[in-house]
C-alpha cells in the first residue's frame, strides 16, 4: 500500500516540476479571419477538426511510456525530451508539432492529455484548433514542456 502511494506522489512532484504554461484560448484570438466572417465557416472549421481527429485516432500510436520515462528519469544526455499538452476544453483537437526534420499530428480528446517525444534543443511550432480558437506557439525546447489549453 505504501509503495503505490509513494510512486503516485513522486509522479505528481515530477509533473509539477516540469515547465508548465497555461493558456486560455478565446474565440477573439482566432488567427484565421475567415473563421470570424460567418457562423457557417465556424461550424465548418469545427467539423473539419473533428473529422481530422476521428481519422487520426484510428491509427495514432501513443508515446506514453517514453514520455513517462522522460518525465521520471529524464537525462541531460538523452537526445530527446517530451512535450505534453493538456486539453481542458469541451472539444476534441488535433495538435501539430513541427520542427527541423520533425512533424507530428496528435489527436487529443476533450479533457485528455496528449504527448510526444521530440529531439532536444530545437525550435518547434506547436499549433492546434481548440473549440474554433487557434493556438499557435513557437518554442525552443531543451527540456520537458507542458501546455494546458482550455476554452
């Protein structure tokens, strides 16, 4: 009984020590001007995102074990690190991570967490559509990185 509790506490401490950025998206921050032009396009954008999510979820291979290993045992010598995105919205989303010779799309369900292992010490463009709001960030990743998105 004491070991599982200790392990759980250790995971929580490690996750809390990771670099965390919280973002609150609003439909006012939509970067696509066509999305604000009329309600038909907004519905269409949401439908496209949901369709892409449903297509990706069928074939997506999660890297959860590698991400947890990085978070718990991360080493400065390792060439890779983790990016974790917590989707605290009511909408499914598709997160796109792109960098130098790296591109990945990750389906993240509503109120779920998605993650990926990426090569360290590179700039990455991290983007996605969250409930008709665009999230886009360019970030130099040198250690584990966590983002929380909500609507």
